[in-house]
C-alpha cells in the first residue's frame, strides 16, 4: 500500500532538522542521558532487594529493553511494505523475532502485534502474525510456570476489593494517575504500594472527577480519530491512540491482576503514543512553554536518581502515606549512622502499616543497640507472630532475650530461626554466645564450629572459639583452632591477637611476639595489643621493650584495665634492678 510521509510538527515554530540530523541529535541526547546516570549509585528497591538482588535496576532495564525491541519490531514491520502495496515475508518474520525479544524482556512487548494487526492487509500476513503471536504467548506462559504470579493486598489493594463497582472505579482512577504522569511527570515516586493511593470507596470522593475527565478526553480523541473529516488527523490520532493504549493493556488489571498500583516504568511504551499525540497537539496549539517545564523536570528527576538518599527523600512529598517510603528513608539513614533519625521513620512506617515486619525488625535492632530491650522484644515478637518464617527476626529476638537473660526463650528463638533458615552462620554464632553465657562450653564450641563450616571466614566465631578454649585452659586446642583460622583469614588481627595470647601462655615467646607485631602492623593503634605485648615482654624478661609498649598502650587508652598496675610493677622492678647494680 502506498504511504505518504506525515509531518506532525510542521506547525510548531521550531527549526526543522533533516532525517540524518534528527537521528544524530537523538543519539547524542541519549548518550548524554546515559553518561549523566552512569556515576549515580545503583538504587535498590526494598529490604529484600538490598540483601539479595538488584531488583529495581534489573526491572527498569528490562522495561527499557522491551521498549527498544517494541519500537524496532514496529519499524521493521513498516519496512515490510513496498510502494506497490505488497509486503515482504522476511521482514515480517524479523518483526516477529523482535517482538519475541520484546516479550522476553517484559510481557507487554507482545502488544506490538496488536498495533501491527490493526493495519489492513492480506490474510497470509495476518495468519503468520497470529501464529507467531500464539506461539510466543504459549512460550511465555510456560516460562511463567503455567500460572500468573501471586501478589498481596498491599501490592494492589483495589484488585482485592470484593465490591466490583469500587474495584472498577479505583482501576479507572489508577488509569487517570498514569495519564497524569504522562502529561505532567512531576508527581513521581519509586514505589506506590502500601497505602500510597487510598482507595475510592464513596461516590462523594472528589477524586472521581479525574477519572471522569480522563474518559471525556479519551472519548473526544476517539471520536476525532473515527469521525474527523481530515484523513491525516484520523490517521495520526489512530496511530497515537493505538501506541498509547495497547501497550498499557497488560498493566490495566483487566486480563489479570498486576503487582502494583502505579509503576512509572510501564509507561515507557505508552509514552511513544503520548509523544506523537503531544507533538500533534503542540503543532495545533503551539504550547511552546511546555518544553521548558518538561526539560527542567527531567533534569531534576535525573538528579534525584543519583543516590538512594535523594530518591527516597523525594518520594516523601509525593507519597507520605506509603510505609515503604518511610522504611527506605529510615534504612538509608541507619546505613549512614544516623540511627536517631532512622527510628522516627521506622516508627512512622510501622504506624502506617502495623504488620510491616521488616520495619519492625530494623526498628527492634536499633532499639536493642540503644538498650531499650523491652520495646525491642515487643516489636520483634510481633514481627515473628505476623510472619512466622522470618528467620532474621527470630535471631534478633533471641539476641534481645539473651540480653534480658531470658535464656530458655532466647534458645528457642535461635532454633526457630535455624528451622526456617538452616544455613544461617550468624544465628549459630549468636547461639554459641548464649551457650557461653550459660557456661555450656561444649555446646558453644559446637555452635561456633557450625558457623565456621557454613561461613569459613566468620572471624567472630573463630575468635570466640580461641578465647573460650584459652579461658578454660585448653591451650593446645586453642592453638590448633587459631592456626586453622589464620589459614583462612591470614590478615585478621583479632585472631592473631588471641593466638598470640595463647602462645605466650605456652611460653612460645618468639612466635607469640611475631603474631603481636603482625597484628600491630595491621592495626597500629590497638591499645590492648600493645598492652598484651608488653605483658609478654615482661614475662620474657625484655623489660625495656615491655616499658615501651606499656607506655604506648596507656597513651592510646589511659583507662586500660590492669595496664597501669602492670606498668607500675615494672617500674618498681626496674628501680630495684637499677639500685642493686653496683
């Protein structure tokens, strides 16, 4: 079919670029945007992502790749048509392959077929595309495990609403929010779940106006696309509406439940249709001032994404009712050492979402460090009651109960954590500390040995084994454990310090001295290391070296227990030797 070129922006009073110049301009701008984002921090989504994977970055990039392949598939499909109206099967096959690539990135990539099928043509071409589309749908269905993913009420509250009228009203309100984000991307947030958008439950809710306005605009555009006497306007509006609406269909909750309220990334594809309609509207209305506002907002939003701190803080003004926003702000503050401010945001997250177990867990940890043990125990107990398989909360609850000297309850909490996460070295380490506090030395050693088997570089577990064996008089076994640990952690100064103490008690002074000196090369300002090396020299009879390291230890820590007494004893001995020498 013959095609004529359309210029949707010829009314806009801006300099016109040729085809090559336009492509170069777009490429340069894209490259500048990439360079601008390259030196920012990699931003994670929530606590699980922080611990386990890079969810936010991967999902966003998948949507960008999907948009890229979607556009390539559409352009390749257009390339298949000759001026005489015939089409090339090879180009259609390439278009289908690119459609498959788009679908593998994100499900909505397959909607490009709907955009292409709307074009009139031969049954052979439509059959080929239908067969390809059905094959891709089946492949995607198999990849997803032959069933849709499961979501919770906090992810998409409207989809769990029993009243179908309220559900439909809220779905339409979500559509209006997405339309507003396309029209004016000022109200942005990295997460819209957990009460960020309260449900509309009454016809008197003023927000109903926005969904009515949305449908008035859509009906007006559709009527122009179907009934306008201007054929160019009909073609332009039809193409724009197809590119705007069709890619958004998988995210609209009509065919299946989705796991979000609003997600800015699902608008990447729809933004193509929006840009086309916007260009056409600008050409008709000459809204020249819009470009400055859009450019300013793009620059500001890019700056917000440069770090987690700026991103999470920017979301507070947009979604103050979102518990996850407060949680992420609090976690970012805690990671930077500002625990006092973090407590405020964690408390707000728990207030907004009383069953937010990750917020309760993190708040409980901070309160534990601040010695507010009773409140910490209450929060962590509630967290495990809400989510019984939350292993980290069970372990933290055990630590608090141990500090409260509730030894039986603490042991039960630790074993609950290990029941839900069998390979949990930190829990074995804390269980060992509990047993050590109860003088159950064999159980403590077994727990710490389990921790080192699961995590061979668990320095604290190795060091505690050496110290416990040293304190109980098992110096030979302590030496063996210390040497085994240093094979795995050759630069761990704490293990060197503990092993040096053991070797000193075994009167292996030379070897003990070498470990003390090695530890001091790694951490020169360790007062305890200087003090214990001084004790070694004192026993060894190297009194001047002992005096030197006693003085260094007291200079670094004047209140070091026992060091002052040992130093005074050494000085008296030196004075006696001095007076007894003729």
